[in-house]
């Protein structure tokens, strides 16, 4: 495929002025991967670091071997479906088998990658909503327990007729053995696949709550992946260290498929990905060992890497760190660049558009606060409250339109308010587009809480609390966090005469929250939950309260309690903090300390005159 040099909006405009086929000439993910494999057959495509020990040799697959695995896996799924469309539910960590399953599954049918951290009840809801007839899962494993949920899934999902386990398990076929029994030199079936053919279903709208599956076509995924590759200036010489799971669209397409379409190498850092503490401790040793040129990490991981020392490891092979999944604090990006001399590039993406809307081009300087330029053939605009398109620099709700935007949710009733009839995707983000075409996100209009790269629906926390007989009202919001971006917290008001405390409420909801990341860090009992004039919970006031408490705590940790006071208010763009310094003589020194405290947070702030 043609490659393009992108450093400014004019380059993107020049690309978009030509026929789309010059940008993306393939109609299916399989054809695009096959083309890449034909050009780079002997180059390494995938490398798996099985242990966080540099002495343990990794496993690798060339592009030719990767395509053999994809064809074998596709042939297996076609056979197991026995005349039906293969619909594969995937419960796999970021291991090579997940890549074979995703691309092989999309070649034969439709894949639904599922967050394996969810509990069995929610996983079952997603499997049934996806109408999956095949389940591919990790077998019993001491590092990651997924298998214990499978018996319940089989009992509650009658549509599942085949279960394949990585590593083997009682009552399931062994994936490796079944795949090895299939021919790998060609597909054993014919299937008409084009850009509008459904490829996958990715759950969104929070990792908790009612099932909400976003549809991806082959064209959506190819546009997102190839667009990302061009923005990042990827070539066959690149080595991408990608620990993102494949139920995350960034891991699958922005960092995974993009690299493979470019002929580069994807390095997978252990079964646990970047959740492996041992790997993170030796991160820079592995960067040197594999000559990684691109690093993929959420801001949480960037903060963790700030506490690691490369030591004698040579990291001059790295040309950029690519991030997304949650807001990127400008100070964190700047601090990382200063410490490691590695440029940081930000992204704006959504599950509903195969993971990417805009990217900061590698060949352009980083603009603080920017999420970069829209992909080629992709339009982003801000819309004001009255429905008109905002002028450059004016704040509104961001919308996106382009080949990366999916056809909507499996339940079309849920498209209202997100997908418009004329093809726009309403992101729910508050922001603006500047005069140069760069996209900025300054807040969020929707209530979803983003903890690291995990979306959490606050309703699941609220519903659990409201089950308690003493609770009158409950509201959950995101509290700012230096490492996770946000952490869920809850506010509760009690019925008259009730005396239950926060500890008892936490114990009550322990088994009523579907996944651990959604469990609130704190439950505050307050006299009354703020509401609007029509009685709706007014969450902006609660977000401001949560923000103020966090910043006051951080000021106390820094020894500034009593010297500096923080007051948070909710603006149209989200919480903002104003600091009050009483001692004018110490003002310059105290302001400097406050700036250090606020550095890791993506929160605007100022000082009272």
C-alpha cells in the first residue's frame, strides 16, 4: 500500500483530494494482511515475551507463519460453525493466540472480544447479545484466572456449541491442537467480504451496565489502522511494544493492525501485558533487547515508567511513545520527554470508530493539550448548544464523520444521541478544533468514568447502593487520579433516621459490583445529593466536590495544608481549581509547590489575585 508523509493539515487535505482507493485499496482485513505478508514474508511479525526474564527466549512468528495461523484458525471456525456464520466470543489476554483468533475469526465470520476482567454474569450478557456460537478462552492458568467463569457461561449461554481453550482444559478442545489440524496454505471456504462487511462487535458504554455492542466493518478497522500507521509514519523497520489487550480498540487496531499492515513487528509483553510488575521493572531492558522503536502505553503506565531507571540499557532505538485511552496530562508528557528524550504523541479515539479519530503526527511537534489532527478522509467539528457548527477555537460537543465511523450498535435503539442519521458520531466530548485543524478535548459531556483505559458506567455503582434499604439517593462520578486518570467515587444521602456508615455500604455492594475496577474508591455520605430544578442529580457539583477533596489531600501530603486552599468549580469543560494563598511573602514559593502538585493532573487551575 502507498505510504504518506503527514506533518500538517495540508498533507491530510492533499491525501483526501485523491480517490479513496489510493489511500486504502483493500476491502478486507485478511486481504490487507495477506498483501503485507507477501511483501514481508520472512520478516518477524509477532514476538511473545512469555516471562519477564530476559534470559528466557521469546517466541516469534514471521509474516508467512502469521498468515498460516490466520488461515488455519479461519478454517477451524468455519468448520466448527457447521454451515452457520461463525460468531466467536474471545476471552484472551494479549497473547499471540488472541491475534490469530481475531484476524482468523474476522476472516471466517464475526468476533466479539470481551474484557476478561468482567464477572461471569456480564460476560454472559455480552456473549448472548453477540449471538456467539464459539468461545475461545484461556484455560486454567496460575497468572490469570479466566477459566473459572466458563462453566457458568456454558450453563447460561445455550448458543455456545464449541469451546476452545488456550493451554487446554477439561471439557474444552485445545485450541493449538485443533488449529494445527487445519490446512494453512489456503482458505477452505469462499466468503464475499468487502469494506461494509461486519467484522467485529466491541462492547462499550462502560465495561459495566447493559450490553452495548458497537459494530465494526472491515472498512472501519482498515481505515483506523492504516490512518494511524500514516500519522505515526510507520515502516517495516518499526518494532511496536504493545501490551494493550485486544478487547481494547487501541491495542487491536491503532497499535496492532497498524504495525502489521506496515510490515513492522509487534512485541507482546507477557500474558499479563503491562499489568506484569516484573516486566515493568525490566521494561527498558526489554526495549533494548528487542530494539523497540514505538512504545504503546496509557497515561497510567507512563506514570509508572517515570519511576523506572533505564540503567545501562540502550533505548536510542525508541522514536516515540504513543498514548491514549484516558486524558493525557501535559505535564506528565513533558516530564517523560525530558527524562527519557522520547517524544510523546497523543490520540483521541472511541470504540464506535475502531479506536481512533485524531492523532498527533509523529512528523510534527507535540502541541500541549492537543489530540492531534483528524485522520485522512475524517472530519471533526464542534457543535454548539443551539446546533450550529462552532467556529475555530469555539467550544462545543465534538462530532466525527469518516470511514472509521461504525454503522452503530447491534441494538439500533441505542444509536439515538450517538449516531445521527446523516452519518455523524457524537463523541460526548467537550472541546474545539483550532484554526490549524487540531482537535482539543477539554471536558466530557457524558457520565462514563474512565479509569486508565477502562470505561465504567456509574449506574452500576448507583444501582448497587440504591439496593440498600437505608439509601435515599446515590450518585457516582470520577475523581481525578494521577495514575488512573479517574477513579470511581460515590456520594450517598440517607433516608430519615438511617445510621448506616460508609464501611457498611462498601460491604453491602461488595458482591453487587460486576468488576473490581468499578468498585468506588470512597463512599461519602452527605446531607443531600445536589439536584437540578427538575429533580435530576446534578453531577457537575459532585465532580467539583470530588476534585476539591483530592487536591486538598494532595496539598496536605505536600505539607501545604493551612498554607494553600483549593476551591474547585465545575465549568462547561469540567472541574477547574482556584488556589488561595494567604501569605503574600511566600506566594512565589508556594505557587511553585502547587504547580508541582498539579503537574500529573489534567485539570485547569489558577491562583486568586
